[in-house]
């Protein structure tokens, strides 16, 4: 049995409300579930923000035993700080084959084995330069 963390839709027509559920991957979207892990309200509230609540301990437990989050739940868990950002891929020409080389999440540069080791050193070398000139103290 593969456990998936996914959203189950509740609410009225044109007013969706979702519950974050742990369920068997073969069960229907609004069908039988193992546990309710939280909620997500995509409509802006009075403060203008979307509302989300999660039981962090149970989500961490299900992720530790191999549960697979769906794509929307993966984005929610990234916003909550439970998952790292999804890997970005460099895009190729339109209609052509896509470039599947990994991309640095902050700079957008293509990672190669040489510069993937130097990701931390780029930040350190950027601190040395001030206004395009090297710092006089070094």
C-alpha cells in the first residue's frame, strides 16, 4: 500500500476548501483516508492571505515512513518549510528537446560538477567585493 499525502476537496460550489489527507494511492480523491493532517483554504480571508494549518509532527512522520506528497501538497509543504524547494530544470528551445541539467535555485545558473562544489564559495567571494572594487582590508 503506497500512502499519498493529498488534498481532498470540501466546501461549496465556487468556494473550495481542502483538507490535507494521508490516504492510500488507490482510494478516490474524497474517499477513505488514513488520517486528516491539516487544511488549506485557497480563498483570501479578511487579511488578504490564504489560510493553511498542518499537524507538523504527523506530516513529518508520514514523510519519514515513505509517504509521497502530491504536487499541490508538495508546494504547500515547501511553503510551510517542511520540504526543500523542488528542483528547477533549464528550459531548452520551444518545441525542441528540454535541457535536463540541474539549475541553481537562487541564481538560475546551470550546475556542473565543478561549480556545484563551489556554490558556497561564490557567496563568500561576493562578500569580498564592495561597489565593484575589492575591499581594502583584504
